């Protein structure tokens, strides 16, 4: 499977502090995504509607929770790479938080550190010969720096 | 009427059936698609993080070109539609982004072009009642499940095509063709999109949920609007058959293929040969082929 396996945020211990809430990481994600992360009150509609949630290690609402708390281990989850940008979450959030932009931001932070989540050799599969080119273009946009 | 047409990378390659059936059907209805004199790939995803404006240079150029070639722009690919509409929304509402893009592309474009989908034209310019009158074969008795996917509808405040959770535009169109429209819970559920390439099993499972959902409600075919959805829902039925016991295959059409069929166009124009699940037995059985 080409996507990163993901630690799923299952660290041996999680450290919570007020410092985390005010960290650069939270500010950065808020700035790049343009979202008011603190508006999320964890209602769970995003996770309930997410069509890929069944395959994720962290649920969408858990992702934003970890970001709110300044926990950078969220960047190691598989979830952010399984988001298909379908915008179901964004269309249902009662607080108007566009979680798809937050997911894009988390991917961007990882990609901008130089890590790719997919390599071209992963695409050399026979059954993909029938896939429309737009699939490759959007995949390369999402997974490669 | 003539309308500027943005094909996108896929329509002249993997989705020629969508392209041909749409253009031939539209021509019969008095709409001529005139391909833009200059265009390049829309980028296949709208960048939503971090001021990634570079990727919008191509859509801006296409939109600016269209403003000089009639002022309207039609596209058949749902991704292109989404990117073009969202680009329009951005340059119309965000002055800073509009200026940056204008400086980069040398096009002072700020949202003048109207981006339309064929379903809108059929509803508004042709009229569904007039369409019904033009039919050569009615599809009464053909049970179809309308499948929207995500990009055609969301984000709803930028796309403004229909309600994102309870849309009707595709149903109403299919109804005017005489089809028996089958409602099912997954008609706006994501097919997996590009996960088809990066996480195949996840995408296959997502697509299976949709196909199975339609079959359970009695659909004999699914009708979609996007080449990537087509791949996930149709081609990937090969994988679904190996992953799911008792999996029942079902053909997946582009809405334009049924339109072309209803208007009496020939099989070659409709493009039945590019499907994985051959729809011809079903259509012959209904006396439509």
C-alpha cells in the first residue's frame, strides 16, 4: 500500500498543556487553512458523513481535535492521506468549519517538509491503464511536494 | 446557440464517449459546443490551502479566453466544472487573489465568464418538456439510479447548482427521458476519487457501497456525470467482484449517453464499447438498442 502506514496518534503518552493550545503549530494550521479551528465543538457530523472514515486511523473530528490541542502527531496519521476532498464534512459542519481545508493544510505541511506520500513507481499498475488522466493529476497534486 | 467548450485532459482521451455523446446530443437540441481556441489542463483539484494560486493560472486563462469567445463556458468533466466554478468564485470575491492572478497571467479576469453545466442548459435553455417532446425512444421501464458524486454539488455556496444533500437536477432530467428513477442513499456520496490511484482497496470499498446501494434499491443501471466516478463505479467492478461475495454487476452510464440514446443517435456516437460492464444486454432487453 503506497500511503504512509500512520502511527494514528497512538503515542505511548499524550502531553496536554496550555502551551500546546497556543503553539505555533495551531497558529500555522489556522493561518494556512483560513479556518477558525476553535469553532469546532466536536459534534461529530464530519466523521458521521465522511465516506472514507471506515478506513481511517483517526476520525476527522479527532484530527481537528488534535490540531486544536497543538498535538503534532496528527501529521503522522494515515487519515490525512485518505481524505478524498469530497467536502461532505464542510457541507455539514454546523459551525462553518471547512475541515477539508484543514486536511489540505496538514498534507501541505508534510509535503512542504519534502516528503512525498506517493511515488510515481506506485502508479505503474496495469489496471490503472484505464484510469482517467485526471485521477493521476489530482493524486500528484495531493501527494507530491 | 454556440457555446465555448472546455474539454479538459480526459475528455479527448479516456472519456471520449462522454464527449461524443454530449456534443452530438446537444447539437440535435440546438446547442453547438465550440472548443476554446486555447486551453490547458485545469489542474484537477482546487487548491484550498496556503495561497497556492499558481495552480489557478490555467483555469484563469481558460476563463479569460472564454470571456472573449462568447462569455459562457461549458465543460463536461465534473472536476473541471468544480475547478472553473471555484476559480470564478475566488476571483470574484477575493481582490488580493484576483490581482495576483491578473499580474501573473496578464489577464485582468475577475469572474465575467459564466460557467455552466449541460444539465443546467438542458433545464433552462432547452427545457425538460421540450426535451421530452424530442425523444425518439422513451426509457420507460429502465430503472436508473442517479449518481451525482461530490464535485458537481460541493461546496454548495460556490457551485450553486443544486442542494448538496437532496439534489434534483439529475433526477428531473432522467425523468424527462422517461426513466424510472430509483432514489438511493448514496447518490451524493464520494466514489473515492483519486484514492483509486493511491489507496485502491479503500476506493473500491467506497465505490462498492454506492453500486451495492443502487442495486439494493432495484436499479438496473447507474447514471453518472464524471469520468473519475465512471472509473471507480464501472471499471472497478472487476475488483468488487473479487472482494465481495454475491456481488451483482450493473452498468454505469454517463447521463449524456442516455440522452443520446433517447434522441435516437447511433451506437457509435453513444459509445457503448468503452464500458467495463457492458450495458448493451440491458438496453437490448428493454428494446432500446
